[in-house]
C-alpha cells in the first residue's frame, strides 16, 4: 500500500518548522523520527510541527512525538504543535497528549512562545 506523506522543513528564528502532510501511520512514522533525530544531532532544539496538511495519525507516530519531546525538553528545547484539525485534536485529547504538548492555532503564536 502506498502512503501519501511528506515532510517539508524550514527554519525561522532558530526554530525548525516541519510541515507534515498526508497520513502519519506506521509505514512513515519512522521518517519523522529519523528527521527529528538528525535535527537534534545538529543541535536543533526548538521545533514547530505544522499538522495543517495531516489527515491521519496513528499511535506509533504519537509515541514517536512523545519520545522526541522528552529528549528535546531534556536539552532545554521544545516541540510545539500547530494547525490540528478537529479530528487530530480529538485524538490528541483522547490519549492525553494535549496535556503534554503546547498546541497553537498559528505559526506566529507558536514562534512567539519560544
């Protein structure tokens, strides 16, 4: 099965913005994990993950995000999430990730919190 997925990366004010598009499932979640690990190895520690183009996320992907969040916070960094649609926001609420991650409506708002 072919999965529709892409990560677009940019940097603003020493914050890495990852725009995640498509379906973030077990087949592609390791790509996000690998990308975050490589960026952390490059001493990047402030991240915004933009879910505007995300249509699905599974438990493996959420576990990867939570694991990287812990690692990044230990290095005095953070991951902030933006543009969660109602479906994705409900999933985050159901599993309690809305209590762990800072979630914002816009990139500008999230950038201002670093």
